[in-house]
C-alpha cells in the first residue's frame, strides 16, 4: 500500500502511533489531538471496531474513497468531496520570500490557535493538535491572525494543514508565506508535502496549484456519530 492510501490509518500505525488509540483493525487520534480515525480491512469489521473504539455518542472523522453510505448505528453529521494534493518537484511552485513576522507556535499559543481555527474552520483543531508537527503564525498588534502547520505524517510525506487567516486580514498573502515556510521545513527533512482540501474550495485549490501542488486523489470526508 502506498503511504498516502488510507492515509489516516497509515499515519496512526507509523509516524503518529504515539497519538493513537486502537481497537481491532481501527485507530483514532486521542481526543486531545483530534477526531480523525481510520480502519483497514472489510468495511463492516472496520466500522464495528470504530464503534467499540469511540463509544456511545462518540464522533469520528473519516477519509473515504466513496461518499458515505448510511449504515445502522451511525449518524452522518457532515461531509463533502475531498481532494488529496501532493507537491510535485519541478513544478512552477516556489517558496515565498522569508517574512520576519513568521514565528514558531507551541504550547503557549494553543488557546489562540484554537480560537483562530474555531473562527475560520480549516479543519478540526484541539488542545494538542499542534504537537503533531511544526506550526507557524503571523501576529498583528500582538494577536495571532494567520497560521499553518503539519498534521498527518506517513513515511516520506507530511501534510500541510490548518491553513487559515482571520477574516479581517485576508488578501495579504499570509497563507502563501506560512505554507511556504512549512513546506520548506518538510523538504529540508527530505520529505514531500501534501495536503487535503474540500473539492468545492476553488480559491484554495488555485493557490495550492500555484505553490506546486497537484491533485493525486479524489475522495470524500465524513464526520459520523455513533448512536
């Protein structure tokens, strides 16, 4: 299996195993890191293992090859088409100039990171999500107004994630600068950047293509609750 196939499962059984909870052929991130989970093998057994893992009224976010099909014991909360994009060496994408305002983010910034992601909704973000990798941000007047970082890690690849800008500060190129900073960090380690984006987010897709990302897979994401 290629590392980017069934990528959540692969992350939780390789480079992010320290953040994993497991039951049978299912894995999920510990709740303080986030709600993403995955399984391997037949779907019926996988969903059964997930149910055991998250418990009654628990929620999980899945990356699926096909749109979620209703099944007993689960409630579909939200979902959408999902694109996986991988940075291609030799494309026109290039790094943005270094910006002196870019700073590393860590434990002390967790509350601000959660506040910004709750406002902008780039994807699930919790109290320990920042522990998954490098996170960087830009401040204005001492307030965190833009950020980006690393999420899923599998052998040879690291995901660029949590790309977001406060609505009052869009149009300033912060996303490009921060993504380029994270991508440079990933490439320095000899790894390839990749990312996920909603299939209907044309503005973001265009930016990612300018940075050298190309669509590698079309799928779907679904957030489910166990009844």
